[in-house]
């Protein structure tokens, strides 16, 4: 794989990125139309502000100039946008996936494999924490898109989407209810607590739940705990662990075991997976249907925050699907 062209609305940003990755000046664009007129890349990566993902992806899909699109998270701003983007890709035969890098990390693949094998019994609950402290002085819209709702900022779009996607993947089905509360600063949610309720499994009474906590205003907490009827799996530092080793801890009545995984660059694994799917036709780990369901859940999170009430989700088919094959 080779980076052949870059595009940014800022000439300075396009040149800076181009210099870093040895992209010739003639292939650094400030207009998507200009890029698509001159280039025909196999894969286009959308790494713009989240509010522009749907529009950019639809233009790429309709151009007839790309074979696949890797769209950074969050996939879009709403479920309706996600449906339109997925429909455009399907109509024009473009492979489309959302960029959740952790789905390709060997530690996450191992966690899912152990859970599916019954290593900790039947899944009961998941607790997910992704919190990091940013000073109030730094949390200014003009300083960073994360604090600007007009550009898709906020803790749910920026951090919560990780936990929501991971929980949906682990349960393997879509949640039936959502309840959420948030701390608002300016125009964005600076922190949030999200509870997702999943249907009961056959042979068990009662529904199952997951708790996701995210925030930019609190002490760092960065872990996932998956609890079953006979044990627990824990990943420390599960999301942003580039160039850092990761350990998967398993606790059961037989004792505690720790499996160490060497550092990997998840962005490379993510792109390699898409390239392999494009070349071989193997299933995507994160197909567009998954991303549509993901954005519907996020829509429900925001509705719950707005109303202060639990939100019931309409049934979806195959939203948590995808392949977890290595």
C-alpha cells in the first residue's frame, strides 16, 4: 500500500501532511473535486470532522473513482446520514467500512474469542471507561474541534463511540433500551454516562446491561471489563495503545491468567484488513449495516440526554454483525 494523494481544505495542512508522508506537491489538493478529477485511488480515507463524513463519503462513492472507503469514527452524525452513506456505497459498488481501529487489535480479537468459547460463562455485563483530563483552559471551540458542536465535538462522538461499538460487538446483538446522562459545557457534552440494555439470552431470566463512562473533565480511566457467570475478562488501555503492549487478564475460580500482546499500530492493521477484503471478498469486521445500527444507538443516547428518559430502540437486523476472524 502506498499513499498517493492528500486533500485538505487548508493548504498548510495538506502541505504539512504531504511533507511528512512524501506525497509530491502536485498531488496535494485543497479541493475534493480536483482530487477526484486527477486521481483514482483504490482506497479513500475520510479523516475530516465528523459532521462532514456523510457528505464526503457520498461524493466519493458517487464519483466512480474509488473502490473502497475507510471512514473514521463516528461514521456520520446521525442514523439517517449513515443510511444515506451506506446506500450510496452500495449503489455504486464501493466497499465501505468505519474506522474502529481496536476491532483489529489481537487483544480484542482474543477477548471476543474467549467469550464466544465460554471461557467466563454466559456474558452478563460490560463496564467500559474512557476518561481523560483536559484543563478548562484548553476546552475552547476555537482551539480544538472536540469542544465545538458545529464540527461534531463532544465526549460521546469522540470517546463514547468506542465503548458503544465495543459493547455491541461483545454482546453480538443490538440493545433494546438506552439511558444516558451528560455534563454539558458550552455547546458540547463534556462527559457522559450511558447504560445499554440488551435482551436476555435463552435459558436466563432478565435483561443484561452495559455501562459506558466517558469524559474529558476527570481523572484518566481507560479499561474494559467483561463479566460472565463464571469469570471476568479485563483489558487495560484498550483504545489508544499505539506502540504500547496490552495485557488481557482472565479471572475465574481456577485463578488469574494474564496474556501479554506486543505493541501494534492499529491503524495499519485496520487498513490492511480493508485492503484484504477488497482483494479477496472476505467479510468486513465492520460492515455498513453495523455502522447504521451504531449511529441509531448514538441517536438514542442524545435523545435520552435531551429528555431525561430511557429510549426504546426499534428492532434492527444484523446490526452487530461482522467478522471477528483474525
